[in-house]
């Protein structure tokens, strides 16, 4: 079988097929859309789960271009679906554009990008200006919109007007495809112009999709489902298909059989290598299907094909998806939320009510809304569901090792950032003066404000304390260096040889009541291994040992002054 390149970053269906890329066949989405006859179909899936490629595929199938594009679909499943479905091929004018570039820092720039997307679609159809079926007023309006010179009200009505013009030209109703509809809304929320953007998007969709007699049907994709009371006001023809819906559940993301077939095609038959795909990129539940992250699979598949011996799994999705929602959760987390994050990172589950009709504007109104956003954007997955008093509840977990990596690395980064903003004077003064009571009180407080996980308990606490001490003024911090007959955990040393050198040895305890014994063990170790004895060569004469034992978010601290 001839080699096929993997379509990394290729979401143009025509390019993918004509250039011979490997394609996971999702063309029966066409059949299901025709069967179910939804007038306005909204698909919400996480970023990089094949939405844009599917939209391009729909455009290639339905658009009345006159081109002989059967070759694009040759050998694909839709071609075996029957003549009733093939009769729809090249049978409609299609309006198709994406709002993925409309996520800008202010409303005017974002609006300009939306106008750019609309005018581009008008230019693509400018051939209608040569038709006698349009009157002069229509042509003038078309030219104004196409040139980007029209009023805002004209762009609000641009979808409906273009579908009307195409209907007059072809004598057929138009199919409308809008990809990444929520990108400008997400950016607007995070940069402070959500109200203004939501008003425009609402009007834009109402004009184009509500009771539009020139529209055959519409497909809209995005990351989040937005309540019909906000963006899709009054659209009683809207069919929502979220990750909870069994409808269309196999068309976004890769099924197990599809990953197996791809691995076989590229000659990957090593069991350990195949297991990596499941551990790192599987685990999402959409409707009734368990699916893989397609973006990450094709990236790792290429690495496996090129150099299987060195193809370590990587967090491919982490580099393409916004992590602002996780950051928002961390920054606004109360104690119970932090405990739930720790539970999830440790492999546990949480159960939360699901509200599919929340908006970006609701995100900070309750912690439940934040969990909902994490769930619908792919940072959590469903491993069970039930209804309580008419309210649906979902049991959520982190789906795989790739997303777990995002939680661990990003949460640690943001926690370190928060520490930099915190006033540490009381903690640092207590360390310098050997005020054990205050030192223990402050350290415990910071532990309880933090988010912890324990792949390696001592390593976690070591990194935690090292991060705290890194900002102490007048001291250099070193870690895991040889000293005496061993290696100390952390040392604080001032350039002023008259100041006391401090060495910290850290231990973890098996229970709250074992902390004192663990701290004593730390003290004993430092003494027996003579940590810091070589400091006398540099003129230092005062040394203090700190033995610190941890159990979860508690600590026990002991200290002793030593002569060098």
C-alpha cells in the first residue's frame, strides 16, 4: 500500500483528498444530516476535534460549483449510501466561512475580522453580479457589502441577503456553514467586551438563520453550546448536538477501530507503542462513543512512523488549545474547589450538575459553571451520568495523560505566579530568626492555599519549598548538593559569612501523628552526615538545621543551631 502523508494542520477537504493525505472517513455525517433534516444544526466539540475538516467536507459535497468533484469522494462511505443521497451532491449554493480569526483584543478589531470573513464569501460569489436576475439595487448593496463599506446593519443582515441573492441566481435554497462561531465570544469574555459582541452575534444569527426562506439548512460548529436565550434567541429551528448527545457522536474524534486501522497502515504493531496512544490521547466520551483526540493521534502517529524508538508521547493538544478557562478556575478556586482539583489530578472523579445553557457571561457566577466549561471544552470527560430531580449530573474525570500534563504543568506555573504576588515577609522573618511557631503556621497556611499532587511526595514538597525560598532576600538558594557525607535537600547561604547558614531536610510522614518522628529523622540525618561541615573553609561559623516533615497539607518543623 502506497505511503500517505498525515494531514497535520490540513483542514481543507479538497486539498487533503487531491494531495493524497491519509483520511479517516467521516463522510456518513452527510447522510445523517440529510436523514435527520435539522434546519439549524449546532455541533459543539473541543478544539482540534475535526470540526473544520468536516465543514470543508460538507462544502465540497453540497456546493453547486459545476465541477466534477466525484473524485474527492471516490472510495468513501457516502458514495455507497445510495442514489437518494448522491442526488444532493453539487445540488446547492453554499455559504461557508469561519470566525476563528475573529478572536481579537477589542470589539472593533474583532468586528473587522467578522466583516472580512463575510466580504470574502461575497467575493467568492461575485459572479452573481453578471446575472440579470438581480436588480440594480441588489447589485449595489452586494458591492457595498463585498467592499467592506456597508453599514453595520447591512453586515448584520449579510447572511440572509447573500442566501436570497444565491436563491435568485440558482433557483435553489442555500446551505449555510459557519465554523468556530464562538471564538469571538470567548475572546470578548476574557478581554472585556462580551456584551457588545454577544449583541452583534445574536443579531447576525437571528437575521440569517431565523425564518430564512432562502436557506435549505445550516450547520454551525463551536467549542461551547450557548443558550438559545442569549445568542440563538428565538431560533426554534435549532438542533443542538453537544458531547452529551448520541446524535452524530462518531463523527468528531477517532474511534478505536479508526486508530487501529491507521496504526496498521503505518506499520505500527508494537503493543507498548500502541498502548501509548490509548494512555495519552483516548478517554473522551461523546454521546455513547469513546473517542481519541484526532489532532494528537496524527501528530504522534507521524512521530512513531518516522522514528519509533524515540517517539515519546507529547502534549500536542496543550500547544493548540486555550488554557484560560483552567487558569480562571485556579485563580477563583475556593478550598473545596482546590480539593476537587487535587482529587482529579490524583486520578479521582467528581460529580457535578450539567447546565448546557450557560454563557460565557455566567462563568464566574458559580463554581459549577466553571466545571461545566472545563467539561464541554475537553479538559474533563464523562464517565457516568444520572438525573436527580430532573437535573442531569455527570461524573467527570481527566480523560488521559495528555490533559493531566496540562493540569500539572499549568497549575504549578500559575501557583508559582501567585506566590510571587504574595507577601512572604512574615515567613522569611520567621526562618531567619528561627521562630518555629510562626514558620510552621505560615508554611501550613500556604500549603492549604495551594493545589497539591503527589506523584512523588518528597519531590513535590521539595519543589514547593524551593519555590517559596527562592525569593528570600540576601540569601542564595541551592538544592541537592553534596555536603559532608551526603546530599542536603536545600541550603540558604548569605554572602555575608557572619550570617547563619540554613540547611533544610524534608521528609513525608505516613500519618498526621507520624510527622514529629519524621522531623526527628530528618534532624538525625543532617547531624550524622555532617551537612555543612565544609562551610568553615569559607569562614562561616553559624549553622542551623531545619528538619521538616509533611503530611498532606500539614507540617512539623524542628530546628537546631550547630557550630561548624
